[in-house]
């Protein structure tokens, strides 16, 4: 109760005249409070004293270097909703010590560390809270917990136990002093959620926003496209597969993100082939990679060995079909150093792995991986590793840890081994041109035409879906343009010249 003036000021300025739901948060006496040892029976040297309108936690014998773990709790009756907690705390010269507040529906017991249902606030931590070793003031203001400190949600009405626990070897010059515990009802926080409907007959997904207490939204459809609409129109994916879709719901009270795995297309049968030329977003994604981006007609993986298990992965829960006994992979690689690439077909069954060496730095090289000796259908993941199980030396230039990928193909190994895929009857005229290129094939439907300048920026993007296309170059500057032409059978890259 010593700091009741500060408490009243805090409540007026930050919480209005909201009712404090902690009955004896000013520690007028020990009524309503229970002291508990928080870790085994090693805290016989710990002291929790409620006296003089505050509580002090420290050591009976400060010269004993052993650790103690002590706590105290009280009960609160709460209805479902959002709440804001705070308390005053004072300490001087702490080291090797932490303090946290938890809340839960199960009563704490002596000699057992309590985590309840959720953490309310990280009050202090000598390791993670910077150089704040001496402090007197609000736990919320202290800044040790930077994510909406002290704010939490209760989902079911009932009796709860709110507990402070602390542990360490040294409790500063005069222990940890706590006072003026406050718990008040708070405005509702946004909660993000959505449902989806997909089809096995096409690549469409329809999303329904079921978020609550939000005023703005941010969608990430897992294929590089986004939306800020509350309920976006049906979304078309470029490939069948598995995608991670995220929705962030926001308001003046904060934000909340919900992420869900969805499947589009005929994903209920095993997959035996695919071809990704990265002209459109793919279902590939990273695991433990520092960064993975698909742009400019290629995929770029940064930090490929920042973690020993960094990988690019493709997930298909219905299975990876190797039963024909002729499957394999090919992938174009460009990087700053030599590397051994490993492709694994794993998860759900016996793991299969094949390696290939990237041998010529800064040159695109096609690597092939022969899986024809395997016949499984129950694995669900394809993973690509660079120098598998090798941690990158942080002292080396990070640029040495960035690789590009293109034309990632899964299919019959014999055809993958044939380098230099050529589109049958491909014709481009006039080339050079001053205004228009005409591109055609003999009998292959052109799915896409992507034109890049010499800096690698895509400047034109066409989806002809026919045997021929007219490419308008009138808006382009004079120069050389790298153009990727893709059909259902593969992709070919050519040079186009604008005069």
C-alpha cells in the first residue's frame, strides 16, 4: 500500500476508474495471498514477506550462492474477455534472476513450478531485458515484455489463480519489492480467423473472414499475393498443392494473426510430376531458411546454411508417387560457391536421398537426381538441401550463402537428363524489332511469356494460352531482353533485341 498514490495516478491516466479485480493488491496484510516454493525443494533459503503494505522476496541468508525459486498467488473471479495487469516493482543491482506473472485455472501447488494457462507479463529478466539491473516503477512501463505487456484474454468464465514467480542466485541489495497489483477489464482485442472452400477440379479457393473486433485486415495467400479486403474475391492459384495462408486482423487495440494450411487442386491423389519455372508463384516454401523469395522468374534462397537443416520443401499429403520406377528431379542452380545439393523424398515412409554437385560458381548449371531405384508412394515431402547438415560460418561473407534456382522439374528421369530443352517449332520474328515481336510454336500451347531486362527485372508478362502471341515492345528501351517462353512440356529462354 506504500505506493497507493502512484497506483491511483496510474489507474486514472491509463485505465480510467476501472475496478481492480485483485481484492488485496495493495498488500494491506497477507489476506488472500499464498506463498509457494516454485522448484522442487531447493528454496529453503527463500523468503517472501508481506509487511508494511508491500511484499519483499529475497534470501534468508544472502551470502548463500545457491538459487531459490519463490512465488505467491491470489485468486480472481473473471468473466470471458480481455484484461490488463500491472504492478509496481523495485529492485537494485539484480543479476542472474528473472520474474514473471502467470494466470491459470488450476491452483498452484508447493514445490512445483507454475505456468498456468498463459504468461501475463515478463516483469524482469537479467539476461533478456538489456542493462536494467536497477528499477522502480510499473512492470508494464519497464519494457522487459514488449508484446502488449500485461494484456491477456480469458476465454471461459471462472475462478483463476494469478501468480508471480521469481528465481535466481542473487536478488540485489535488498531483494525484490512488489506492490499495487492491479487487474482491470480491457477493451476487446482483435482475433483473426477464417474458413476456406477449395475444389479438386480447379485451383480456386474462397475465403470467409470470421475474425472479431477488427477494423482492418491483411491477407497473405501463401503464393506471394496479398489483399487488404475483409472478404477478398475467390483466389486463383497457379499450381495445385499446399499453401500457408495468413490473415492479420487489426484494430486500435492491437493485431492478431491466424495461419492455416490449405490444399488446392486435386491433392487427394499422389503426385508423380510437376514443373516449376517460377514465372508464377509456386507452393514451394522454406524451412529454417533465412529468406526464400520467388521473383524475376527465379527462386532466391538466402542463408541456405544458416541452420544445419535449412531446406526448400514441397508438401503433398496424399503422397509422392515413385511407383513407376523411372522418376527423378532436375533443377537449375546458380550460386557464388560450389555446393553439394541433396534432394530427399521423406516424411511418412522410408527416406530416399540423392545428391548432386554444383561445381561452377556464378554459372547456371542443371543438376539431375535419379530416383528410379525407388518405388514408394507414401512419403509426403520433397526437400532440397544445400550442403546438408552444415552450419554456415558466420565469419564468411553472407553473399556466399545465397543461391538461385530455376526450372525445378519432377518427372521421368530419362527426359530430365536431356539438357537444353527446345520448344518444337519455336519462331520469333522480327528480332531485332522496333515495336513488336511475334512468337509462335508448331504445336505446343504457350502458357506464359516473361520478358526480363539485363538487370533481371521482369518488364512484360503475358499468358497467351495459344500457339502464338504478339509481344508489344513499344514501351521498352532499346537493348537486350531475356525472355522465358513456357509450355506444358517445359521452358526455353531466348534473347530478344529492341532497337
